[in-house]
């Protein structure tokens, strides 16, 4: 499960003023300005959530694709920081699910 939104790539700009001169200056810096945060969540056995967490942490510093539970996906995302997972016990009667893990991810869409 992935929570968060991934922004569209858009034009970056810088606006400035010069003392004694009327108006503003603007510089278009190119496409970018797409930093975002995600919260990835998994329910499984303890071993399952630990393996899931390790696989996400291995993504830090790489470029990949983010897909959500609705089948939407976004390519060329740079995973800048993958936090330490938070793992808690979870109880779902009649299933093998015993734990819940969540990880915050800071990323940039290229």
C-alpha cells in the first residue's frame, strides 16, 4: 500500500527584485520541482515485513518506478531517502498476517 501523491513535472522558476529598478526579474530554470514523500505500508508475517523493508531500503539512491494499489505508476523517480521501518504487531484473525510495517520515502520525480 502506498500513501501520498506524486506531482507532475513542471517548470521551475526564480523571481527577484533589484533595488531602485521597477518590476521583477524572472528566470525559467527548466523542468523539475517535483519532490514528494510517500508512506509505504505492508501487512505480513514478521519475516515478510522484514524482507519487504530491506528491499525498499535497498532502493535508496536509485531510480525506479512507483506503483500504487490502483494500478497507476510513475517512472523515473529518484529515491533520495528511505527511512528506517516502523514494525508493529498486527492481528488479523484467520490469516497469516502478524505484523504491520511502514516506511517513509523521500523522492524526486525526474
